[in-house]
């Protein structure tokens, strides 16, 4: 047992001596720290989401299951941190399985947030119609659209409609909750 303890003590002393003599050289050879703000700023460059997604509503959309919905979006921002630099357009079309129009509206994107493969674009409806909901005023209402770019494996999308009293704040939305059946979203950050 004493022999093991002695061996461990000698090893520890050798290790300490090695670190002590190597440290000054390592410190002298270490490169000067790089400017972090420049690297961090590169993470906040231009962002965009473009494309069209088609889906068929599931049974969780009681009364609308089987209905085709199409969402198109073309949004871009100079940075991911300044919503004032956002520009773009969106279009939503929802029809019944027999072709009758439920809603068709479009508008301007007012905010875009991108994280990895996902994007949330909020906007304001500038024109549209919703014959399925007589008397529902669309113009001026906010919407939130969410997209997940999964390449060729099938994208996902989601939405929140302010027209039904759901609160929509700039660049806030829901997870992309429904898989597209066709189309393609391209999210870039």
C-alpha cells in the first residue's frame, strides 16, 4: 500500500512540474483573444423564408377535416434582431373538399424571426374574403405563420389567426404543427 501511495505522489509531483514548466510557454504562445462582437454580429445577418406549403386538415380541425389549405410566404429581413427591416408578403387559401371557398386572404409581413430550420412570420391582412364566416372582417387583422424546413422529408407549418380573437404579437406564433403534403419552404438564417 505504501508503494502505491509513493508512486501516486511521485506521479503527482511530475505532473505538477510538467504543468508549471509548460504553462509559461503555453501562455506566451497563446494567440491574442479575437474580437467577439464581430463574430456575434455575423450570427445576426440576413434571414428569409420563402415557399408554399399545401396540407390537408386532420380530424383535429373538427368540421374542416379533409379540407385542403395552402400557405405561401416570401419574407426577408436584414437582420434577425431588427423587425423594422422585415419585408414580404403572404397568401392563405382554404377550400372545402367540394371546392367551396372557406377563406382566401393575403397581406404584408411585419416581423420575421428565424431559428435554425424554423421561422415565424407575422403579418397584417390587406385584402381577403371568408364566405364561410359571413360578416367576419379580415382586413387589418394580424396572423402568425410558422414554417419548418425539412428539405425533402416534408416540411411543417402552423398558424394563428387574429380574426378569431386569438392574440397575435409580432414575431410570436405557434410551433409548425401540421405536415405539408406538397410544396417546399426554404428557411435561411
